[in-house]
């Protein structure tokens, strides 16, 4: 719980500070150069793929080793696992250097202002590539409170340094050097923590590379890499493509218009990750029908939340962007609608993907997501050429509609012996018709009126949320999700009012036959 609290505190700091930093950077650095930086940071995410999933696998292998032995101090094989990982990462270092150099040399002529700062970032990444093992190891050892606190400290130090250097007119080099500081600040502290809190875990010397073990480790990491590639293609290509087609200045209004949907919509992703362990536990002792019931309830809750974000943001986004970075950076109501529709589609796609994963089709879902990412990138490029930023946002949802949703629903239908219509009905449970009505009303209001100040923005958000909740609540209580909510509501009522819960029926089985 402590680690989770620190993590949410860190996210809150990121959101609040980001609201201030973006207009600060725009005023001090300029829209063109800041757009270059946004593209450069997306480009950097692709460099993380060069470890082939080995670092991402380390927390899992560490947890398995400590679990088998009954604690980190008893895990005799843990230093060898860590040493083997370090060996593999060191062998990967020349590949990282070559890829980073290729990225730097391939910077387009119109992005020359990014070349020097990006060179600093890429060099920092190459030098610090092995250091990525340290936070991964702390995570595997379940030292989450310290790991998340260290991440917060490194971010605060890097951000503070960046602000000072921007004030000194260092432009994009300020952002690059601030990122460098945040990367190297945590390394000595993490090493000290591992040596004092977990003595004996770090190997005294690197073991010789066991090729059979390395092959197994790389094989496990391969599917993690596939998932990472798919994730990057669907989330880290839009700014690059938009900047390449329309120029860096076009990236800023697109990014600012999508900021509020991105921040609020990300909470749905956190919800799915939080529910993952419980679904895994349920899967080990329950039938597929019971697992689907739980996932259908989660899907209903996710769609309900996603629809709420859609309606609220649609009404207040123009005012928010104007209040945050001036109306000049607002991409318009049509772009907002397409961004929100893409968010909605991606949230539902995420639910179907989790169901396929928990039904045991891990390899299938990895390949499906990869195909989705490739189609998404292609659609983004083509649609951006025709429709600009609106096409970019539409392309992000195209891969889900054309690839992931059909394939995932087909697999779930086979596993539950049903058809698509029954699946959609079970997973949405009356949500769609109500949402269409509410979204149309929100779009009508947004096309004719926008809040003028903070008070009107807050009042509009509360009113839209209240109306949405009143319309959706009866449907929620009579759906599969309601079977999980009613006992919680009764327990809450008993705790704070003293009234007995009364008898609660068991959650009914959601049938898709």
C-alpha cells in the first residue's frame, strides 16, 4: 500500500507540474522547438526495445527466485540471475549504440534544432543502459515504496534543474541535460540501497555467460518485446508521424488538445492493471464462464467510466486548453471528438485483450497487438496526409477497429460458445444507447457554449458528471457490475450508518449463450 500511495503521489505531481511546465516551455523555448522535443522523446521510447525484454523480465525472475527460497536473503541463485542479466545487457550494448547512432544520423534536415540535444539524450541512454537493471531489481524485490520514492526524487531533481537551465536560456539543451540528471541521480542511491537493505543480492563478480540460460531468458523476453513494440506503435507514433507530415509546430496543439483525455483516460488503464492479480487468482480456481462474468463486469465499469470522461471533456476541453496554454493551442471540437472516440475504442479493446490473455492465449494476444500496432502506424500516416491532426487521432483507433476488436471478439466467442452480438450485449449491458444519447447532448452543448472561467468549468464538469451518473446508475445496478457493487454499498452503509447489510445474493452468472 505504501508503494501504491507513493506511485499515485508521483502521478499527481507529474500532472500538476506538467500543467505548469507546458506553458512555461512554450513561452521560453517556442512552439517549433517544443514540438521538436515532443517528437524526440517519442523517438527515444523505441530505443528501449533494444534490450529484447530482458530488463522487463528481471522483476519477474527476481520475484520467482525470492518466492521459491522464502526471501531474498535465502535466494542463493539470485546473484547468478542478476549477473546473467548484466552479462546479456552488456552484450546488447553495441546494438544499442548502433541503433542510437542510426537515429541521430537519420534526423531530417528540418529537425536540425533537435540534433544536438537529442545527441545528448541518446548518449545518456547508451551510457546508462545497464543502470536500468537497478530499479527493475528493486521492483522485483518488492521494495516498492523506496523504488517509487527514488523515482520521484530523480524526477524532481531533473525537473528543477531543467527549469533553472531554461531560465538561463539553454533552450532544448536544458531539457536534454535535465533528463540526463534524472537518469543518473538514482543509480548511486539504488546501489547503496541494494547493498545495505539486501546484502548478498548483487553478485561479487559477473558469472560466465551460460548460452542455454541466455537463450531461455531471451526467449521469454521476446514476447515481452513484442508487446512493447505493439504498445509503442499504438501510443508513441502519432506525434512522430504528425510532425513528419505537417511539421513540429503542428504537434503542440494536437498534444495540448489530447492532454485532458489522456490524463483522465489513463486512469482506466491503471484500473485494469490493478484488477489483474485478482483476475489471475480467479482464473486458477474458476471456470471460464466465471472468469468471463468478472471481466464482463469490469468491462461495464470501464465503459461507464470512459463514457463519463468523454462527456465531461467534450464540454470543458476548449476552456481547459484556453486556460492552460491559450486558445491558440486548441485543435478544435472535431479533433476533440475523434480523440475521445479513439480513447473509448481503445478502452474497450483493452478489455477484450485482457479476456483473451486470461483465457490462456498469451502468444495470440501478443501477435494480435503487434498487427494492430502496424496497421495503426500505417493508418496514422495515410490519414494524417489527408486530414491532418484529425486523421492522426483517427488512425490511432483504426488498428483497434480493423484488427484487435474482430480478432479478440472472435477468440472470446469461440471460448464462450457464443457470437459477437451476445458478447457485445454482455460486455456493455445497455450502456451503448444511453451513452449515445448523452454524448450527443454533450456535443450539442460544446458546439454552442464553452466555460469562460474556472468556476464555470468546475460547475459544468459537476453538472455533466451528475446527469451522466443519474442516467447510467439504474443500468449499472441492474447489470453484472451491479452484483459486485451492491454488496460493497451495503458494507459501506453498515460501516458508516450502523444499519445491517441484510442478505445479499451471490453474483449471477453472465451468460453469453
